C-alpha cells in the first residue's frame, strides 16, 4: 500500500483538492449532501499533505500547505463564524502570497464544480497539474427533465472539459461509468483512464435506544426534488390515512427542499390530512438521522434515476430494510437485499408499505435475513482503488 500511495504522499507531489463547493455550501449554512460528504472524506484522507484550491469567477488560488491545513480544519469541524474564518485564511494567504510550484501534482476535483468553465481547466493545466475528476452522474444530460432548465448545457460543458483534460476519471458506480462511456462515444470523445470506486456510508454515532416516534414509520432520505418521487409517496400516504385513519403508519422526510417540487411542497404545507402523519426534517444531525433510520420499518427510495444511492447503502449498513426503485445502480450496490419496485407502480408501493408496516411480516423478515450478506463499501477500499489508478497514470 505504501508504494501505491507514493504518487500522492511524496512531498514533491502534494495533491491539490478543490474545496470550492465545500467552502460555498458549508459557509452558507447548508447541510452536507452526498457529494459534500464525499468531498469531506477526501479532505480527511489527504489533509496532512494536500493543498487546497478555491475559485470564484476570475478569483483562483492554490493555498500553501500551512494555509491549506487551516482551511481543511475549518471545513472538517466548522465553527459558527466559518465564512469569516475562511475569509481570514484566504486573505492571509494572499498577503503572504508566493506562487506555489504544483507541477506534476495530482489535482482532485470531487465536487463537479469548475470544469464547466474552460478557463478553470486551462488555469490548472498551465500549472502543470494532472487533473483527476470524479463524475457522480450524467443525469442532467440523460434525464434533463429532472433538473434545472440550464443544467443540461452546463453539465455537457462540464463533461466535455473533463474528458478532454483529465489524466484520469473516477466514478461512484459502474452504472455511472457506463453512462459516461456512452456519453463520450456519442460525443466522439476519447475516454481517459477510468475506474468505478464505490462510496462508503457515513460513520454514524451510536443511535438512541429511544424511538423518535411511537407509531410505526418509514423514512425518505433525500433532497426534495422531482426525480426523488416524493409526490407519489405523499399520495400513497393520503390513501393510507383514508384506509387506516389514526392507525396509518407515519412518514419521516429527511432532506432539504430543492427545486421545481411545488406539487410536493403544496401537500406538505397545505394538506390538512397529512398533518400528524408526515414529519418533515430539513435539518437533521447525524445522531438524529441514525436514530430515525435504525427504528424505521424501512427506507423508501422511489427515485426515477440515480448515479449512486447513498441512502440505500446507509440504511442497509445500519440494518434497516429498504424498498427501492428497480434501478440497475441499486442492484449493483445492494444486490438482492431490497424489495424492488417500478417507481411508477404506486399500487405496488402502497401494498409493500402496508406489508412492511407490520414488523413480523414475511417480506420484511425475509429481507432482514438477506441483509446478513450485505457488505458496505469502505473508504479504505475506495482510496486503495483510487490510488492504484493514479499510480498507473503517474
């Protein structure tokens, strides 16, 4: 393993990590998304030897190692005045500025931001950096109907620049790697060396033994946006309430509100029937999250399309059953453990939820037995595979 990591830990080749996404989101008080958690894992792994890169429009800077360590520390353990503290680190670095020699170093861009601007990749290449990008999905190109209006064009520029300039590309799943390879072929672009390196679930603190809700409940864990299919689940809950009244199971929605999801938000905000049966948790600590997950009847994951599926891995890793859309990437990361359904089969979802609401139901107990064979991805394996790839392109 020492030989594999030499390309990153050699003092002459300190890696550079683009932390722009983390600085922006955490600085605005946004809770970490799945991509943010991956970025933080990279910071945690390489904080001792890496440099940090930050860019905003024409402002671009690669910090020296000492300033980078201060910035990494702020991101890993954010203080209340994070934005002011980050600004102080950047300002101090600028005042003592001396252009770092990064030629030959690996540049790790894990958060998607930057490559949509050609000037960004030109800046990095002028510095002699070997660019390594993680591609989390191609959804804005393959399924633009689930994304913001301008995101398709933006993601197309991003992928084109990544493919044109990357020394290597990593993806979070074989499904994403296949989608990226298909995209490259359609665009007539060559694929750089690439590998799929699955992402590990969060390391949760010990959960509370006290149930957060007395009644049986299910959890949805994702940003509220169209492709996550919250609207269908809320319609199912209205029907369950009609049938079972006060005995209907509860639904806990953990996630921040996203974009173009007005129909789901209208139900959450204005539907009297759902009050008392649906709990929305836009802010949820890791300790709360694992407690909600661990005591749930099941995780509900009815997405139309995904590049990975971190909530599925997290649920199974803490022993919680899952009812999920029948997507190739879910079968790749979870095998035959979950109960799979078509994301348009509302009747099938309702029947499955009714069954899983009973703890001793055969469907649920069978999944708990299958779950014994589930092995969650680990960060150690992730970085081992990454570093094997980097050694090949060094």
